[in-house]
């Protein structure tokens, strides 16, 4: 249990996780940012299956504690090295993480980028709704960041109308509260 499998060398124990790590980074870059942004039940199944699959590739036949620790340390070390490289080089950062992608710019949907990122117009409508807009037609700009998050900005006239509506609603609420308070004060004065 605590001994390293004698058939596997130390170099192999260190190299296996590094190779798997690099392969996973490449695969995540190929399959896109969307996978990081919106986890649904199918994505969760894929991630769980993937973790079980790569576990075997990382530790091989060695189920010892030492083998597991060597694999974990190797993964953490390669992650640290990549983080340091990304910090020192914008090019390495762009290659390893990607760059922001404009899905909507100046109110115009970029169909090519939608296809590339596997995002449907329905996805954009849902995103618009989640951000307080009726549909994607109300959006001025949508950017998909490398970490999978969306930056959403509505059209000025829509934002202005929305703001005006919210202000009028708050004024109406305050007016009702003031009327109730006045009535309460008049009743208590009697």
C-alpha cells in the first residue's frame, strides 16, 4: 500500500501526470470555452468519466499511497510551472487559456463566432433574459471570456428605458408608502 510499484520507474510516475495534464489542457482548448461556462448534467457525466479515465493513465497499475502522492505532486508542479509561464508571457497565456471572443458587437451577432463556440441564438436569448433583457436583440455587446463567463452589455436605448421603468416603479412604490404613512398619521391624530 505505501510502497511504489517496482515495475514503474520514478520518471514514469512523474511523466504520466505531466502528459495527461498537457493533453487535458489541449482538449479543453479544442472543445471550447462554452464547456467551462455552462455545466449541465451531460457535462458533469463527461467530467466524472474523464476524471476516472485519466486517473488510470496517471497512476497506472500502482495503487500505492506513494504512487498517488507522486502523481498529485507532479500535477501540482506542472500546474505551477504553467502558471508561472503564463504570468511571464502574454503569448503563453493566450495560447493556454485563449482570448475573449465577441459574440455580439455593436448589436450585430457574429454567426461565425457562434458556430465556432457552439452557442445557439437560443443560448443568447437565455443569456439576455438572465441579464434583464427581453432577448438577444436588446444586446449591444456580448463577450465570451477565456474562463467561460459572459460579459453582457445592452443597447443604450434599452438600458435607458429599463432604467426609467425601474425609477418610475420605485417612485410609484414610494408614493404608495407615503400615502399609507399619511393615512396612518391622520388616523393616529384622531
